C-alpha cells in the first residue's frame, strides 16, 4: 500500500505545474542548441546566453523541483549540460570571463542537482561527466596561472569544490551499480587538480611571512576533498586498479610531500592541520595496498613524514623528562597545562563548567562536520578519533587545533608503518632518520623520533601507533641486517661512524626507552604494545656484540615488572603471559649470556625457593607454572623454564625436585579437577588448552632430563677420515644439535665430568621411570604421549647403561610398543626417533634379540602412509645401519660361527628397506642413502650374501641382557615386513642396486641427498671386499664425483665429493678412471680462487674445501708414478708451472695451524711433510721416466729443501 501511494505521488508530482518549469527549460535549451549549425564563436556566445536564460536565471527553483522528477529524466538533462560545457571548452576564442562565469554557475547547478537526485549512470555518461569536470577545472586553473589573485575568488574555489564533490557522488552511483569503468579517468582528474594546487605561486598567494596562514580556507578544502576522494577510490576499488595508475598516484603524493618538506616549518593552525591530515590519510590508503616497488620514494616520504612527528608539540611545554621524573608520569596532564596557561594570561573570564562543556561540544561538532565534508572518516584501517578517544590523562578541554594536530601526528606515524610494511628492505635504510642514537630519555621537541613519540607524545593513540610502527620495523628484515650491529662507546668512536656502530647505538636506545616504559607505564594497552616491541627486539639484537650486561638488564626489568604487578583495568592475564613470553625469548638467546648464567647459579646457590630470601627469576617461573594458575600464564612460564633448561643446563641441576613436583602435579589432576580449573579460569579467553599446558610441562621435564644426563645428540660413532688427514684435521667441524642443551665450556667431554654427572642422571631417570613415565605414556592425549616418548630420545649411553635391567627393559619396550601399537602417527614418529637414538648405544646394538625388535619396529614404520612417520623411521634405520657398521666384527663374516642365516637375512631386510625408501621424497631419500652407505661399508661383496658364514658377530660379549618382553620374534620380522623379498640374493645383486640408487639419487635429489650420496660412496670405496677396478659402473661414479667437485654450488657437497675421490688407496683401485680423477682434481684446484662464490654461506667452508683439495691432489699425485700412462705424463708436464708454484706455497705454510702444544704441532707438521715428500718423489719419478730431466731436477731440488 505504502509503495503504491509513493509511486502515485511521484507520478502526480511529475505531471504537476511545479515540475513544468524544469521540463520547459530543458526542452527549450535542447531545441535551441540543436538548431545551431556549428560551434563558431558567435554560437558559443549564443549557448552561454541560452544557459543564462533557461537554466541559470531560475537555477534555485530548478534544483528544488529536480527531486520530484523521474531520475532518468534528470540524468539525461544533466548529461546535456555536461556535453554543452565540453563543447564550450573546446573553443579557445571564446570570451574567457563569460565562460568562467557560466562554468561557475554550471558547476553549482550540477552539484545541487546531483546531491538531490540519484540517477542511473552508464559507462559513456560516467566518462562524459569526468571529461566535463576536467575541462571546467582546467579552465579555472588555467586562469589562475595567468592571474594568481584569481584563485582567491571564493566563487571559483567553490565551483572547483562542487566539481570534485559531484564526481564523488557519481562515483558512489557507479559503486552501487557495479560500474567498474572510469576509475582510472577519475584518478587522473584528481591528480591534475592536486598537481595544479601545488604550484609555488599558488601556494605563496595563500601564505604570509614565515608561518603559513590560510587566507582562503576553501583553497585547502578543495585539496582536502581531492585527497579524500582518492582515498575512497583506493579503499573501494584499489585491488582492481592497474599498477600504472597506482604509480601515478604515488608520484603525485610524493610531490606533495616534497613540496611540504621544502617550504619550511609546518603551519600549525586548524586549517592546515586538516589539510595535512587529509593528505596523510590519502597516502595511507594508497600504501595499504601497495602494488609495486617503493624503493625510489621511501627516502623522500620518510624525510617529509619525519617533520610531522613533532607537529603541534614543539611550542607546548608538555614534557617531563623520565630521568627527572623518577617514576612519575612521562607526560603531564594537558588539563593542568591549559589551566596554568589561563591563569598566566589573566584575560580569560571565569566560565562555569557546564558552559565550558557546552562550548567544547559545539567546537567538536563543527570540527567533525568539517572533517566529514572532507571525507576523512570513510575508510577502514584508519580512524580519525573524536575527543572522546582521549584518555583522562589527556585532559577534557582541548583546543580544536590541538585535537587536529594530534590526529595529524597519528596519521603520519601510520603512514610510516605502511611504508615499513610495503617495502621493509628500503625502509631499513631509514632507521637512522627515525630512531635515536643517544639520549633517548631526553625530550626532543624539534627532532622527534618514533621513540620520542612513544615516550613523550601527549596523545595515547600516537604512542600506540609509534609502538606498532617500531614493532613492524623489527619484524621485517631487521633480524638479518641487525646482526652486524656493534656497540662502541662514544668516546672511542672517530669522526666517521660505521653503519654497524650506528645500529649498535640505536639498539641501545631502543632497549633503554622500551625498558623504561616497561617499568613505569600504567596504560594497559601500551604495556601490551611494549611487550610486542620487546619480543622482536630481543630476537634481533646480537647481544654478543653489545654491552655484556644488556641481556641481564632486559631479563631483570621484565621480572621486576612481573613482581610489581599490572595495576590496569584490562585483563592482567594477557599482560603476564606477554611478559613471560618476553622472558622466554630472552632466555633463548644464542649464545647464552655469561651474566645471566651467573645470576641463575647465584640464585640457585642461595636457595631460590626460600621465602625469606629475595625472590629471583627461577622463583617467579616456578611460582607461575603451578597448575592452579591461568593456562596462559602456566604455559608461558613453562616455556621460559624450558628455555632455561636448554640454554643454561647447569642451573637446572639443582632444580630437579621442583620440576618433578610441578610435572607430577599436572599429571595427577583428574579430568574433574581439570574441568574445575578451566571453569575458574573461564574468564581468560583465547588461552591454550589444558592439553597444551601439560605438553609444555612434559617438554620441560624432557629438557631437564637432557640437561642432567649430558645429552649432546645421538652417540657420535663417526670415524671421519677428515680428522685423520694432516691437511684437513685443522678444520674442526662444529656440529650444532638443536635438541641438545647448550653446555658451552661445560660440555661433558672429560671422563671426570661424566663420572660426577651420570650417576645423578641415573637417579633422575630412575625417579622419572618409576613416578612420571607410566602416567605420561598412558595419557589420553596423543600430544602428551608423543612428548613422553620423545623423552627417551634424550638418553645417553652412560646413563642408560647405569640403569637397572628392569628400567632398561621399560624404556625399550615402551619405545617399541609405541612404534608398533599406538594409533596416532605423531606418537609412532616420536617412538622411531627414540629408537634411532637408543640404537646408537654400542651395548644395545650388540644384543641380537634387541636388535631384531628395534629393526622390526623401524621397518614397520617405513611403510607408513604418512610422510612424517616415514621420515623419522628412515632416520632411525640409517642410525641402526651406522651402528652396525661400527660394531660389526668384519672377520667373523668369513669365520663360520653363529646364526649366519639370521644375520644375513637381517642385512638383507635392511638393504631392501633402504632401497625401497630411496624412491621416496628427498627428506626420506637422504636417510635411505645414508643407510645404504653405512651398509656398503661392511657388507661383504664376494659370494652370496645369504650363504655367508657369519652375519653379525659381536666384537665383545654383550653388556646388556636382552630380556625385553612382549616383542615380536625374528621370524615375524621377515614375515610381516612389506619390503622383504624372500629368496636368495647374491652380493653382486645388492651392489648393483645400491649403485643404481646412488646414481639416481645424486641426479634427482636435493643438496642433502647429494651430500649423503658422496658420503655413501666414500664408505663403499672403503669396503675391502669390493673389487672396484673390475666394476663397469666405476667410471660413471667417478665422473659424477668429479662433476660435483667442479660444478656444485654447495661447498659442503664439493668437500664430500673430493673426499670420496681420495679414498681408493692404489692406482688399480681407480682403474681406468685414474687419469680423469688426476686431471679433474688438479684443474679444480688451479681454478678454485677464480670461482665465484654463489652463496654467502659458502664462505665459511672455503678453507675446508681448499684443504681437502690439497689432500686429495697430493694423494693422487703420489700415486701417479705407479702408472706408465702417457697422457698422465703429458698432463703433468703441462701443469709444471702451477704444480711447482703450488708446492712451494704449500711448503712455506707447513707451520700454519691451530694446534697449540708443540709436540702435537711437530707431529702435525711431520705428517704434512711426509705427504708432500711422497708427492714430490712421485713427480720426480714420472719426469725421469719420461726423460724430462730438467723438470725432474727442479722438483728434486724442492725435494731436497723439504728434507
């Protein structure tokens, strides 16, 4: 009914005499203009007269009745006016004053109509409208270029503003009708307007003296409108815009920012503050969705935006120095400041509070109306706050200009954050412009930085934005380039300050400012932001290059704030959790701090849980880790405790009782108790689950056991040939095990240390097995069960062997049962990792029964459908094969005793399983190749493998009693394995399959796979039963190794490949590939220094590669005299100059090395000299046989000098 009535009313109104004036006017205008034959000057004048007579003379009446007409009719008539305006602007000979006056009236009429009537718009009409507005504005601005005073004409400025506002209204129509065309043309039109209004002559006409004061507010309102429309376009259709128009907008805004930065101090009146705010808002909207590179603009934007950091506060005495405050508020109340200023002036009469409040509301309403007209509140991600956004500390009677200045500072800080996120790499070069290098706690009124805004800004939102911007800066590539930072005392620095020193000073100031606020700040939101700054700041700071006590200061400051509490109205749980998260990051810093270690040991020494003593860090961590705490707080506290156990294991030796008590307290809580605790902490939303907290407790338990047991990783069974060579033993490999605690100089390497430590580790493990492990292993949560089985992966051989037999059986049976029986893949994966560690214990691997069960559990999981399980299973399989390689008694393979068939079948299934895994993905393939390489080092390749007399004969009597119950027997191992293929297999069959797997993996695998192939070939060449020279595949294998030595971009692969080439001990072992190996190694060594290092990570391996190449080259040259091959002689003659120079340099560097003891140094030098002499004798012999007596004499002289 209502809809029908409204339609009837509209129809009656459209046909009434009231609307007849509109139709008559436009019908007359259309008829008269269509009768004109052409657009000569006289006709242009006629059109202007017709517009005046029919339209402009009754404009107000026509605008009033437009809303009563059908929208489509109004739209068609408006398009007629726009087309006429476009035609008028084409005539350059028309009287400019008449055209200008008509355009002013036309702009006002179109805007008045469009603001009342919303009509449909097609693509052609939208483009016509934009073209009309562009021509009209261009006509106005062209006149302004000729006469700067013209721009002060209020009617002209109002007309330009109406054109912009009309384009905004039509853009809104396009959005409602999903019309996507014309956006580029709209932005180009707005770019022209902004660019024209940035002319120096135009700007100076609206300026006065040193301080820019607006003579015509509309000039700035026009630009405000243009900026706000650009922001609105990018907000609504920014994702669909092409990069070209985005770059054009960036250039226009860059020109605006450069223009502001180059025209002296920023004006601080309300009009200019609104203009700055609208420009910065526009920049924000364009930067939020960055489409291209900003590297050419970042420096310019930062230079301009930096000026706004102190905008509006330079002449306001609102600061209190933190150093003078001694714990007082950083910023004085603006309310008190304003009252003081009023008292000083004495010219302001008393106003009752209710009148002052009313006047403030009126001012605020006018301000919001002005900002709304400029479109500053029409975006997401950017909020222009009202006076209600100010906290009580900011005062309640703010001057309007102060409010606008505060918003401008906020907008500038947000733009800096946008720049940082859009192009963090380029933004990193501007750190010295935005962050202080000294006196961070002193106010900076004229050279403000982000830290000074964080510390002193009177507007809380500006401080919060500063905190977010600093966090964004630290979250980017800062963690990489800040590693070069180095703190140097200012008294020791010269006139030139290196980048590393500047970054070191900046980091110190960031620490000082942030830690001061952490200690004194009372605003809950800002405190949370400070912890967000502190976390990446700690992670990015190279504390080893900073003052020694800095990390300790960080930890102490956060701990003290936790002890003092958070007297804020928001949820304190989140702040406590954030504080403990900062402690976790600080305690995880690598390398660990000596000062922090001493602090922890001192705390342990005085009894950290005694109430009468001063509480310390460990007291706080254990107190907040209790189960009755909030899950968020307990979880973060446990994470920090785990970091202590990992980085400072010596501090945990005396904490076992507390760790055991807390973990047991978590485990003994029944589901009913857990439900009650969760109900108590129901108000703390978003925290971790109870399951996650228990898992964190078990991981602390695991880390503590590893620290006490002296865990350093899997048992090192390596017999690395690099350490046996005098040229490569100088290079010590530093192997970092992420799962092993950091012992530093206390690393358990000496027998004395082990004697003192391992009995204690045995005691802790006995308690854990009796009290904790049964509860954890039977836990209903799979995550908790996986964490419990992972504890077994932290065992060491001495601790395991010191346990009672029943405890050993419990560990073995629990690991194998979990690997075979648990339904959850993560638990099976953890069990395989534990088996892989235990299999490296020599005493365990010597028990044939236990070995069978470990192999069965691992092989069973190599066939799992999940990659995560197969990865750990393949790793465990490779460890078992490695243990067999070191523990097997090779002579027993031919001695004829023991269960030869069973041992051979075990080897067969290991080989078959590894071959099967070598076809899996790269992570599994790397472990499979390592397993094959370990097997290839000891499996006899002569005769049938199944018929060999002895498989695995232990070198000594087993030290462990194999009484593990409830495990499958050997027969089941082979019957249930999917990879086992019954039948007789000859050793040659296995050898061919192994080599095929190596060749396939080295050509298709990643870097890790290739390295393992090279290592596997080294083991294969060591096998004494391998007749390498008779193998058809040998030349292809040597060729692959030579290609890797020459072409691989990874230096570790090249090192391992050249190591493998040095394994054959005779010329016969190389077969017909000896010449290729000699030629390849010499050429690579000659050209090594000219090779480009493709990756920075290769630099640290360059010396090791040079040493290994030297060793391999000396080895093959030493064998050269054992052959009568003519090409070898010709090649060595060709390389005489290089070889002579190289050998002389080698002789002169014999004393270089890292060995300190003189006796060891002498033996080391002797070993090098023997290898060099052998090579020299070989060269002399080759040249003498070839009758190159002169060359033989030169090397003979060098030989004499060496002796």
